[in-house]
């Protein structure tokens, strides 16, 4: 997706708003519009990223990512579950609503492992973390249930 047309529209709107102020104001608006190009492009990318994250939380078997290629943004939809996989069903988010940002600090080795696991599943790290946290908070509190036939009890001496 080429963001340039959107930035040109913003630049034209700024020029139209400055035109009644005379040539000096129009020149200032032109200079300002060129200096705001990078900031406006970043704001558009953040909006696209937030939209992709919100759409991903509402899809059962796909993720939407924004990938940058030069000065363009590509929206990529990836299916996370294929017909041949026997992956556990995705757990929907416990609460629908607005998205929020969260800063998460973790050891570098764990971060690398999370990135590799998410990549192996074909989803973004954010989507993987949201799914993991959702499953963790929906798990019943207390000790895990015992499974008949898999439990060993008794005393052993070596």
C-alpha cells in the first residue's frame, strides 16, 4: 500500500488552508508539509498496525500483519491453521474491547524462543503472546487436574 497519495492529500489540504493567508503563509505551509512527511507517514503506519492487530484478535484462524517494504506498507493475511494440522482450537479473547499497548520485559533467550515459536506457527509475536495470555487467564485456578492412569504414587529407594 503506497502511503504517498494520503500524504499528498494532507499536503494539499494544508496548502488550501494556508492560501487565504497570502504567499508567505502558503510558503510556510509548503515547508511545514514537507517536514511533516516522516511524522505523518509514521502516524499512518501506526494506525495500520493498530487496525491489523484489532482485526487479528477478531479472526479465528488468521493473522493480519503490516510489513514495511521501503516506504510502502503491505498488509499480509496469514492463515494460522491448515486443514492438515491438528492444532488445538484457538481460544477467543476473554474480553472484547479497545486494544491497549503493554511493555513486556523478558530475558533475551526467552524472547528469542517466543519469536521462533511464533514464526513456526506462522503468526506474529503479538498474536502468539495474546493467545498465550488468553489461554493462561482462562485456565481454572488451582493445581492442574490429575489424569487417571498417568499418576505414579508410592515410595522408592535407590
